[in-house]
C-alpha cells in the first residue's frame, strides 16, 4: 500500500490528484510539522511534506518528484505530466508559477492561525501580490476546460492554489474561480482535496 506523509497542504493535494487519476490506493500518515519527530525525519531528512513511501519501500520527497516517479513507475496508468515536450514545458511552467505564489499564502496562513503575526501593511501587500499574480495566471492559461489537452499537473496546481486562496479569503480573478469551482465538481478530481476529518492510519 502506498503511504503519503501529510497534513493539509496544496502540495499534498497535487499528489492525491495523481493517485486518484491513476486509480492507485493509498493511505495517510499524519505529520506534525511544528514538532517534527525523529520517525518523520528518518523518512524525510528535508523535513517537508508530502513524502511518499511506495509499496516496495521506495521513498520520494517533493510533490513534483513524486508525480514524475508515479508516471514512470506505473506507466500504464494516467499520465499527470505530458510526454509531448511542448505541453510538458507549458505544464511545468504553470507549476513553477503557482509554487512562486505560495510564500505569500503561507504568510497569510500563519497570520490567520496566530503562529506568526504580520502587520496590516504586510497583509495587504500579500493579498495584492496574490491577486495580481492570479490575473497574470489567467493571461497565460488555458485551453478550456484544461490547460493543455487534458487534466494534468498544471490544472491540479492551479486548483490547489484556488482552494488555498478561498480559505485565506483572498479575492482573485473570477474566471479562474468559476473554472476551479466547476472542475472540482468532477467526482474524481474533487477527491484531490482532503477534509480535516479525513482519517490517517498513524500520527507521527
């Protein structure tokens, strides 16, 4: 059984998107990132999630590495990253763009959770940065209903970003918001988003 070391995270959602599309069964191990246990650091010395442990014991760090691994380890399943070079380049560009937005989101998340408060000025700037970048993202997207010719890591990356922004009450481009809401209604795609009530087999 595949194990995903996780907590609520856009990066975890992307891995779940791949696993769901590939019809691979998996289970969760919850991780406390505020107090990283030795057991977790033995699995992931980089100290970050997600981490995937394959059924044969292979361990992979980082969501993009995990998805690339899954595409190659299970070649007869759904491909989340295109093999066609131009589409692959476009998809990975979107991943890089959305990843670049997460630092501002993390600031707002930590402030909302009272973990690390920021000033009103910093908060306003973070909101502005995210809103502006979402407008730019709209301009570089897409071939509806998917960014390339089908659901890929690019679409999963934007969807996870919209979920984060909604939870942070960040205002952003309405076209992307509507696109996200419609796509997440798809039963299989929607399963990429975890709920806080989802159970894990273990907590470390």
